C-alpha cells in the first residue's frame, strides 16, 4: 500500500477499531501525520505567531536567544482531526500483529500509573521523613519508587514501537483476515 491509499484508507476507517491494518498502511499514515503537523506548525507561525528575539548582555559574555511563539490554532485543529484515525490505525495495527488494540494505549496508561505511584509512593515515603535516621529511609524509599517508575516510562513506548513494527500474522487471526491476503 502506498502513501495516498494508506491515508485514504485511514480516513475511510476514521473510527474503525476492528479489523487489521498492515504495516505500510499504519506507517504511511504516521508519515502523513508527521508531515501534516509540520505544515500546520509552519502555517501557525506564519499566520499567527511571531518570532521574538532578545539579546541579553552581561559583564563577561553575550547571550542571545530566539523563540517562536504560536497560538497553534491550525495545529490544534489538525491534531483533533487526526487523533481518532491515528488511534484507530494503531489499534488495528496491534490487531494485525496479534495483540489487543489496548496495547496501543500502553504508554498513556503507564504515565497515569507512574503518576499515581509517584504521588502515593512519595507521599508514603514522606510520612517516614521525620528526622534522624528516617531521612535515609525517605531517600532510599524515594529511589526505590522513582527508579523503576522511570524505567517503565522509558520501556513502554519502546515496546509499543517494537510491536508496531512487527510483521503481520499470517492468515486469519482473532481480529480478522490478513490485510495482505484480502483485496482492499
């Protein structure tokens, strides 16, 4: 499947979370989303944004900084338009590799779980930090909570990326026929 057919297919299946999506369908649509975001950002800066530059000087050195500010109206609209088709394509892509579509949400679920762990875990560790030897306990408890949480937050998107790159399962699986074996 090429670029235009993939984009067309993903927009035709705007909120279709059943079935399977081939690697080419997903990745061509992903490229479309990246390029669309790039174009939307440029249009936002050209139409709505302003480039602000400032130079700050001190006794010993000169530093310059520039930033582009944008209201992001076009980018926001584009993001809203492609959110559901992108999620549906990732969902179907997970189906194609033999996994539940919920695995596409794994990084988001891990961020929420990590937030809960950090809030409750660090709060619990903070209860023990009331002087003397408890300060050492607080530091160790914080590290015991923080390090695995950061590891999970790093690994979960990489794992989903790995799954999105897996080849199609041959033949029919629980989510439907192989997209390479069915004429679109």
